[in-house]
C-alpha cells in the first residue's frame, strides 16, 4: 500500500496518469442508442465512403516568337488599324530600358494601349500629318509572349523554370499541334531540347499542383467538410478521400470547386473581366445590418486598382445601375449587383479596398451570403481540374476493416505478451509491460482525436508498429535490469543499468524518427499516416511511457526485496556504505 502511495507521488507517474486521463477525455468514448461512439475520426478504409482522383489540366513549353509580330497581333485588333514598328531594342533578357515604338494612321490615346497590358509605361505622340507614334517602355519579349498566349487562349499564363530555363505554363490544356499553329501566326515556335525532342508537355508545374491542392483543401474545409484528406498523386493528379460520403455527393462537392472571377457588365449582357479570386486578400464572416445580409471582403492593391479602372472605363461610376458587378464560379454566375452609388462616386477619385456584397434579407439571403463567403474565402483554383477516376468503399466493408484492425492489434499484443512471459516468467514484469503498451495506444489515439487526424489502415499499422517498437524498448530496459539473470543489489547499480538502457532507447528512437520523417514531409500517400502515427508513438513512449516503466520496475523489485536500498559515499579512493 505504501509503495502504491509512493508511486502516486512520483512526478513521472503523475504526468503519465494525467496524460492517459487526458487522452481518454479527448477520445471521449461513450455509448448511445446508435452504438459505441467517440471523438476519433476514421478514414476511408475504416469508415467507408468515396475517393476521387482529379487531373490538373495545363500545358508546359519553352516558346520563342517575334516580338514585333506579337505587338502587331495584339494592338491592331484593338485600334482597328495596321501599325508600323519603327524602333525595337527587345533583344536580351529583362525589361529594364527595353522599349518598342510603332506608328499608326489613326488617333489613339495611352489608355487604349495600357488596357492591353503590354508594358508598364506608354507614351503617345500625335504630330501633324495624321501619324500617331506610340512608345511602350519597360517591356520584354518574354512578357509579350506571355501576354499573347494569355489573350489568345483566354487563360492565365505564367513563367516557371526547368533547370534554370524559362518555361511558359499555360493553365489550360492545348495540344502541341494547336500551340504550334498559334505561335506560327507571330513567327513563333516550340523550342526543341538538345536531343531534338519537343519541350512541350501536358501538365502543370509543381508549384501550381501544390497550390491547387491547398486551395481545394481550404475550399472543402470552408464547406464544413473537416478532415478531408487532399493529397497529390504523381505530378498532375490530386486525390480526395471522402469518408462516410457516397460517390454521387462526393462528385457534386468537387464539381462546385473552380475558378472564381469578378466581371463588370459593359453593354447589354456583355461583361468584362476585372479580377480573379487570388486578388481577394481577406474575407470576414457574414453580417446583418441595414436590413440586409452582407459579405465583407478586402481586395489587394492590384485588385482594387483593377476594379477602379474597369468601373471608370465602362461608365459604372456614372451609371452604376446599368453596370452590375458579377461574380462567377467556373463561368457560372453566383452573384450580381450594381455598385452602391456612394462607392461609384468614390471610385472616380480613388480605389476602394474594402467591400461588402449584399444579398438581401431573409433566410434565403443569409444562405446566399454564406455560400458567397465560401467562394470568396477559397480563392481561385489556378487550373481546371477534371475527374479522372473514382471509387467507393462500402460502409459495411469499412466497419469490417475496423473490427479486423482491432482484432489484429489485440492478437499482436497477446502474442508479444506471451513471448515476454515465457522469456522472463515474471508476472510482476509482464503486467506493467503490457499495461505500458496499452497506455501508449490510448495516448496515441488521444493525440489523433485532438488533432482530428483520420485513422485509416496505414495509421493502424503505425500504431501496431509502435506497439512492437515499445515492447522492444521495454525488453531492453528489462534485459539491462536483469543482466545475466541477476537483479542489481543496489540502487546505484540499478540506476546505472537503467541509464545504459535509455541511451540505447533514445538512439533507436532517433533513428526511427529520422527514417519516418521523409514520409511525413514528402507525403507519399497513405504512407504519411503510417509515418505520423509511428512518430507520435515513439515520442509518447520515450518521453512519457518508458520512464514510467523504469520507475514501476524499480518499485516492484524494491517491494520484493530484490534491490537493497543503500546510500554510497565516496571519500578519496575508499567506498563507504552506510
């Protein structure tokens, strides 16, 4: 009884008990009419549900072209007249001090050219004899090619690099033949590799793939679908697991994800692009005031100025009721309303960064506001995603996997306990060893419940691996304590042996963590769950469980009188025992 009291006063035992109780509270096991429940989250393998594999549509290629022909192809349709290039120093990289000059027979103004986005600095000279001279400065051949592709294909085009070579990433699928034909119009072509093969490639850059994954993950979370694993598969695929959701619903959810865009009405039903969702910097929760529901959001510097420019050019600042500001998701209109008159007046003088989209009053308006908030928060997917393949795991099969996983864990624990018993034939050692392993499982599950980690078959495998690793460590401790079958006769000898055991354990645990870390960082599909649960198990074991096992073994051996408590004092070269 006194030994039990001493154990409960030990700081390590107190921390251990608090950790176990905290884990049980986090797991929150309970029983209802529907059966046993808990706060644990199960993945597709154990819960049943659906999975979708999405392909990212895009094109990568090294491209070259004649900058003069590009300027002609972009400017002439806009001004309705041919141009004559008179000066061009665009050879070489960069845009510093680079410019191109052309003349035309029609009068034009700088805003017409600025609207094309060809350069950061445009000057227009209208001398006599009916000739207009235009100089576009701060321009580069690379930016012209990018601009030409973006306008011709009506999509975003960005530069990326491959082994320090500039590659154009077209965020749309286009065949190599069609891309070649498009570039031939401006004296361009797809560059060849040194071995003669084409640099054309279907797919997206790693940065775009990861960005799409992150935005899609945020979008799903915004819809209230927590803990939905969204992971990359290869270079051009993303897989989404929907535990507990049927295949039809899963497809519907993903189909709602897409490119968010704000456009302004020009004349009739025609609209003009203003900004994409990536210019939305902040979205706040919906609010109700002035008898209307509102969705507050903030535009970036570039977004605010683009909206001001579009409002002035289209006449929305003068007649806002004729120029709705429309929002689209995958080219489907999700919101539309005219500018507020006060906002229209302010836009004449300055850009506006903070906005509120009002949806009206009532429950339907509140629902519309909430949906709009979701679209605004998620931003724009950088590329279109196409459903490549899908599958479904029956809920009954998932429940069977769950049961079999528990049985497998129990069998492994019983098997290990049997081996330990026949090795040591000491129930006093077996019981704390098995109890320590069970407590580790409880703490691992408690951490999983707290971080809302989805347990799947790979995670269960990680827990079973943690049991094996934990038993290995406990056997190391036991073997050191019972070296050559003898219990250390003094406390100092016991402490020395325990110290040696922990040096081995910490080294083994460090090796285990280092080996598993790449799987966590690089995210190799389901192996990530295995690695995370294994690392969590190792940390819990080394920091909490193993020290407690050492304390319990010491107290048990002391209680049986197998360790004699003696105080040793060293004076000079003499060892005196009291």
